C-alpha cells in the first residue's frame, strides 16, 4: 500500500493490478526498471542535474517490439509516456513523474547506405555515433555541434549545426522515419507515406509517438574541415560583434559561425592572467578549399587582439566533439532562446550586459547566424516555422550549485524578456525551450493549429507528454 512519503513513481505503480508488471515483463526483451530496483536512481537521472523526477516504470528497449509493448502497456494502464533518446534533453521532458519512460539509449545502431546516399539511425543514437560511421566514407548529415547530443530530440525540434547554412536543418535532411504511435502501430512516415505525420514529425517535437529510426540524406563533408575558434577580450565585445554582423552579410554558405559572450575558462590552454574575465568568442567552420579558409574568416579578426586562437584544419569528428567537455553530465542547465531579425546596437548591449551579470561563469550568451539553406524551404512545408529569421539569440545558464537555481533561471529569463522588448525579437526554438513555458504560437507560428489537429488525430489522449504547447491546443 502506498504511503504519503512514497515517491510519485511508487504511488503510481501501487495502483496497478498485482500481475500487470509480471505479464509485461514476459513479453519484454529489454530491461524493466522499477523504483525498488537498484539501478532505478541511475536510470531516472538525466544529463541535466536540475531534473529530479520519479517515474513509475523505466523500460530500456532492445528493439521496436519492446517499444510497441511499452506503448501498449502505458496506454492500457493510463501512464503518461516520456521518451529518452541518446543525449541531453535539457528541459527534462524525457522523464515523467509517476509515468513510464521509454529509454532508447540501447538502440543506437547506425547503417550507411552508400548507394542510396542515406544513413539509417536508431532513436537512441548520438551525433558521435552517426559521425563515426558516416565519416568512414567522407559523408555527413547536418546535425548539431556537440557530439554527445541525441539525434532524436535534436532532429524532431529542428537541428541547427555546423552544416545548416549549406544543407539545412537536421529535419530538412530526413527521408523517412519509423514511429510507434499511441495506438501501438508501427508506421513509416515519408513524403510518400503518412505524409501528414511526416510533416508534423519535422519540427513538432516528440508529440506524435516514439521515433525508433531516422533515415537521413548524406552529403560529402570532410574528413578534414577548417575550424574557426578565436577568443577576444570582453572590452572589445561591441567591436567584435560589429565584425560578426558585417561578416554574416556576405559569408559563403560553406562557412558558418556564431558569436559567444562568455568568461575565459580556467584551463591551461588559456593565459592564466585572463581566467574569469569576460570575453567574446567566435566558433565556426569552413568546408571549402582549406587554402581559402584564412581569408574567409579574416574579417572576423580585423582590428581585434585574440586572447587565444585555436583555428586551423581538423577532422570533422574533432570539430563536432570540441565542445563536449563544456557540457558534462550532472551540471545544472537552463537554456532559452529567441529569434531575431536584426543585430542592432541595443541587442549587442543586452548580450554584453547579461554576460557581465551572469551568476555563473560557466554560462554563455550566444548569437547564432542562421539563414542560407534553412530559409529557402517554405515555412509551411514542415512543422518548423521560424525559417525566415537570420539570427537566434540564446542564453545558456550552466551552473553547479542547486542553491543557485533561482538566480540562474531568473537571469536567463530576464535576458530573453529584454530582447523580446526590442523590436527585433520574435519566436522560440524548440531545442532551447527553458522548461517548456512558452505557448505554441511562439514555437510554431501559423503551423500551430495544424500541429494541434495532428496531435488530436495521432495522440487524442495525450499519452506522450513533453509538448504542452500542443496539448493545450487540443484543450481549446
């Protein structure tokens, strides 16, 4: 019998018939973890140390049949479902208090089809898993910029990265997906099959089911590219961002960069005299003739004195993983974003001011240059709406001490609110969602209504949680 001191997971599990879990285990090939099992505390933890939730059941799936069994069990016993892929999940939606977690992390297979120019990726794979296989053939698909990121969450909400300006978002390179919907059916969605579902999967997050595999188109990339990574003093921040603004107006699609307001880390690669000081860094890459790389990025260095400059040729896989150590498991994270139409002096003022006032020196304020191939696809062609925005302003609050939670979350929210108050800010990016506090109109624009209808069609009882914006639309 459950007591008042039990966790949400224990209380939810206690309402099941005594033989329900036993029967479930008999048809399940993977591992089922319950609150009383020794692996439970490790299994419920996410990369984001802020997330502390207690699911009733965690199912570590070994294949699609396990996913179907888990979805059917959750539906029959009225458990909400969270889906855990292979990576970060900054907002913590993968784990549901009192619900069932479908854990795909063991399903991380990657298979390259050189003849078709595609790669098939299971739902638990990370960027590193994909790049390791595709780079054997000098191929890549556009994904993110940190190799420990999960392919699933990144793709379902968009997917910006080093290759976006040239080849589009991760979701723009989808050929098909296999997805288990709330009724327990395994469906293939593509441009030719279940077209509405395919439209919604590309930008609507994980609202419609468990995507067990993704098929992406591939492009010739690497194995060597040019990485641009230079740091400049904080008192040169306005001048540096001016250089960045000018550079984005003429930059070729084979090049990309973002500006990062940060604090110099206490690492031996940086001069000790600069540790802890404010700074502006540029991170980018170039995939053309490496002989042209220096001239491509030279305007970003003009008139500035670098603290350090790590730029140079490197393997594409090294470019993809160079930031991994900045995002360790267990750190506390709150990320939020807003698209911007123009880099104004007022926007730069906000960027500099919030970098200087950050409660944690691990936090950053980022300005992404978008545009290029992303903007050429019509806004209603996929569920992803904000293609017309040339920039994105993002705040990454990263800190260690739980006692500092409120200060860091407030800092991030106030930064976004200050940008929103300017005339240049509009819309949100689903992969930098805060704690999912924004309404659907900010995320999906004019696509929100169609997404709400799809949610009502494929998940009428809101079995799959984590996309409250669409669930609220269903309640209207």
